[in-house]
C-alpha cells in the first residue's frame, strides 16, 4: 500500500523581508526535496503557502513605521547577506498591501505550479532590489510574463475565485498556527513538526528536517 508523501509546508509572503533573506535556504531545500506534486525518495514534497503579512492594508506608511520596516530590512541584509536597495525605498504614500502580490503568486501556483517559487523570488527581487511597486497589477503582470500572457493574467487576477483562493491561503496559515514568516512545517497528514519559525541558515534547517524525517521513518 502506498502512502501520500509528507508535505514540507513553506509559509511565506512575497513582501516579507526575512523571507527574501531565506531565498537561498529555500532554494537549497527545493533542490533536495522537490517542489509541487513531485515526491522524492525522502518522501517529502515542498509546497509554498502565502501566509498574508499585511493583506488589505489601505493607509500609506507613516514615517515612524517606514523607519521601523527599513531597520528590519537592514537587519536582514546584515544577517543573511541578501541584496537590498535602500535608496528612496518605501517612498512617501506607499501602501504596504501584500494581498496583490500574494494573489499573483497564488495564480502562478495554480497555472504553473512548478514555477511558483521562481516567480515568488522574482517578485521579491523586484521589490527589494529594483524598488518596483509590486502592489500594482501592471508590475505583477510583467513579472508573470514568462508564465502567462498579459490578457490571461488580467482575466484571472480579477476573478473572485482567485481572490477567494488567496484568502484561503491566509486562513490556512492561521489554521496551522503560523504567526510569522518564514515558517517551515513538516506535515505527515496526522501531525505537524515545526522545522523553523523565522530565519535559520540552511545547515540548521537541514539538520532539523533530517531529524524529523528520521523519526517519521520509524
């Protein structure tokens, strides 16, 4: 009798700075454990879930919050070595709504599941390095161009079904008790094991994951 593969659930947000810092770690995990519906000999598959950092935010950042966020970005850069562009980052009037970018990620996850992590990373890079406003549909459509043409992107992006699917991802994050990003959980269908809550280097993540998989194999 075959059993369903264990799922390695990656809860993240495309506009979360620590998730951007976690990029190289999750890429190493993806190479080792697979992605989407493709299982590996270890019996785990990697699935991205958009957790919802600031979905539905409507007010522009006030100066104090802007500085607080930029301090977080600077800490991520120091700790992980990930690239950031701080020159006029988060300009006056910017509304830090993470729902549109998350919706675009869910769309690519639906249409091109094997490419969702690549698209996720491209949105992060556009935001943190190239200072593109990834809350705007036109920017997201351009980033999605390797996977969907602009007309199809627009048709799907505004569909009630996609909006519902995106908020279901946010709700799934809450149901799993996730309170911050990045978070990795190993789900065997009966219970979950916390691999990491917040940034950890790959060596630590790998050690914890190997330990959990070893326990699961008994």
